[in-house]
């Protein structure tokens, strides 16, 4: 999408009825912003504004129950988070504005009910309906929340007029969304968007990673739900708003388990959906839930935060160095001294899905910077069941299945996305065997957390080899090394 923005081409990736996708408001912010400028600075400035507004609203909500320090800690769990760092340091994630509208929805809902304000209730209703059109799974949250809120409100006490308006409006909005989907999208769907479905051990690993990466969503909130059920049987007290938000957040989060989608940023809207019930019940039942909160805090600090710092390094610190490296290689290919076209190898990449994506990105940037007379190849064995990705491409990495060794004059590119296990010995071998013609180092963070340390400890065992064989996309580059960009020339 970077080049679409650069060329000011409209992006309609959110509306792809032939693949069953209907989230038409996704990327509309990009289409509007590119009318002003294609500079990345504008898009990241917009990201900053969105972040500040969301942080302010959640902080104000947290202050209704907690003092300043604990309120700040609460929003840090949301924003100092691998999922949010992934979203906010990029520009092509619809979850960003989905979270924004859901934050506005919860904020206006809370104060609308507290102040019995029809205006705030209508704002909340509008924001909730808007959020539906950023992600299809938002329908699950809105439906569960409004349905459960209706039932619990009827059970608890007579429903206020404003609450009736909110619930009726949300249910109508959710119904309209599903009706539009059935009438417009389903008839045009030829094949649903394919997902790399995990099987067996890999599915269990993905589920476990979701629990470890997001302990406050998948450990604390389910524990809270169980405790709420227990409390209800003891005291028969309901909290319709908080109980409904809690169930909606869990329904949304676990829906991705059914879809077998486990990317870390998919679960970020759950933090907004579950924010109010989490802080309300955490304060109310603190001594009963203290151990669970401590365990979740430890997991968050030892897994999520280190991973967030590593992702920040890859998505925010590396890119300027990557662009300069691509520009350098592009200039090298145009050098009149080169009598033959150099082959460019991305070290540690082969023809698996991630490798092909990185090769495609490199080709686009090289051509953007005017590269000429070059080829892209790999020296790493092909994965199992590999097929030609593009017979019409001018580059060997796409139009053939050949695996070749670099020859004199070829270029070798290395960064932290390499799928090889990068060590100082690895770099030393490259320095001894090839000529280093470009190097750009930067300060950043390795991916050092409990999971990667355990993975490293068993990396030489047969168990780990079996683990690698389960999925061709598992990278051997456990720690996300090196913190720099290297370009070598074969003498």
C-alpha cells in the first residue's frame, strides 16, 4: 500500500466481496490523507493524534475508579503492547480506527449512562455502528454486548429510555450490517479469503501464544467472568453494563480462535472492549483476584513488552536504514562499471510465504529507486510443496524454482528479517568470505523474552528440529538479529 499512497491511488482493500470481505471503512483514512500529501510524516502525525485521543479517553475512564498512578498503569497495559505497537507504527491497519471508534463508544456510553444524557448515548450509538464497518468480527462484539445488556437490564431493573434507545439502535445497526453482508457480499463471493490454517501442534502453539502474549485478555478476563458467575450465585447482584462489556470482549477475542487467526494485533480491540469491566472489577475484587493480576502482569512484562520493543525496532527504527540500503543497491546496479547484471540475494530467505513477500518488497523499492539490470535469486533450499509464484516476473525468485550460489559481482543483503540464526560467527564468516560494501547500524532491541530464551535453550535438540519441521514459516532467527543492515559483494 506504500506505493499506492505514494502514487495517490485509491485503496479499497476493505471491500473485496469476491473473497467475502466487507469492511468498507478500512483504509478510507488513507484515501483521505493522501489527498493532502503522500508524505509518511502526515500519516504518522495522524496516528499520533489518534493515539493521544484514545489515551486521554481511557485515562479519564480509569480515573473514575483508580488513582492517577494505577490509572496510568492501566492504559500502559493497552498501549505498551506488542499489538498496539504493531498497529500504531504502521499505517495500513484498520484496527487503529476500529479501536478509536470503540474507545469513543465506551467513553460516551459510560458518561451517557452516568449523566443520563441522550446526546452522549446517541454519540455512543453512532460510534458503535461506525466500528462495525472496520472489521467484520466487530459484529460479534456489538451483538453480544447489546443482546446481553438488554437481558441483564430487564433482569436487573426497569430499562431507562436512553438505554432502550442505545440497545435498539445497536441491534438494528448489527442487523443492518449482517443484512448488507448477506445481500451484497455473499452473492459475489467466489472463494473466501484463504487463511494459513494451523493444524495439530501448530494450532495448539498459536493458542498458547495468544494466552501468553495477551494474558490480560485470555487469562484475567476469563477468570473474572468465572468469578462474576460465582459472585452472582452468592449475592444475586448484576452489573449490566460491565458484565455485558466483559462478555462482548471475550466473545470477540475467542472468535479469532474459531477463525484460526492469531496475529498479535487482531486482539487489540478486546483491550478497549474489556477496559471498563477490567478496572471496575479489578478494584472491586482486588484481593480475590490479586494473584491472577500479578501473574498476568509478570507475563505481560516478560513476554509482551520485550516483543513490543522488538517490533518497534523492526517497524520504526529499521525502515530508514532499509530505504537507504535499497537506494544504495539501486545505484550499484546502474553503475556503468558493471558489465553483467548483478544478482541480489536476501540472506536467510527462500521461497516460503515470508521470503517471497520480502523479495517482492525489495523488488518494488529497488525499481522505485531506479535500479536497472539486476536479478533476484535465493541460495536457500526451497520449502516443501513449493510452486512458481509468478511465471511472468523478470526475477528468478518468482519465475523459477532454481536455487543458486552467489557468483562474482553479486550482492548479498542482510537485516533482522533474515530467517537464519544470526550470530557474531555468522557475521564474521560473511566478512571473511565477501566484501562488505555497505553497513548501517542502529540502536534497537533484540527479541529477548521468556519464550525466545527457552527456544534458544532447546534449539539444538531433536524436539526443536521437529518443531521447525511443522511449519516452513518458522524463523530460526530467534532473537531478531542483527541490529543493522549489511550489504556484501561477492569478490
